[in-house]
């Protein structure tokens, strides 16, 4: 569970930094939303998780700034679910056993 807590802490911290950066950029543009574009939350989640694995703080910040923290959290959760399903199928194991193994927990 420690890794999950750490991941969500990093999401929150990255969001705070990106929110500050967006406010600064909006102040420079004079109008809120000028030049902004919507991003796919699954692309943002994939980029965020990949950057976390690589310990790439710039990549983490950039990905977290693409979508709202709620959307990023949903995307990361969906990615985790799909990864556990794929690994369970590949290993021919139960979902719970694969999830616990990924978190370093003993088998139930």
C-alpha cells in the first residue's frame, strides 16, 4: 500500500505545481484558457505512470498538468486495473493474487 500512497502523493504534488504554472501562464496571456487544449486523460495517465517509473520529474509535472487531478487519478486507476487484468491472464492467476504480488504483499 505504501507505493499507492506515494503515487497519489506525487499526483497531488505535481498537480499543485502545474496549477501554479498554469496560473502564471494565464496571467501572461491576459485571458484564462487562451492557447489551452484538452488532453486525453488516458494519454496523460500513461505518460504520468511512465514518468513515475523512470523517476522523471519533468515528465511527471508535464503529464499532471494535462488534465485535472481527478481525471488523472481515474486514468491511473484504469491503467492499474487493465495492467492487473493483463498480467493475471498472462500468468493464469487470480486478479487478487497478481495485485497483491505487484504491491509486495503476501498471498491471501
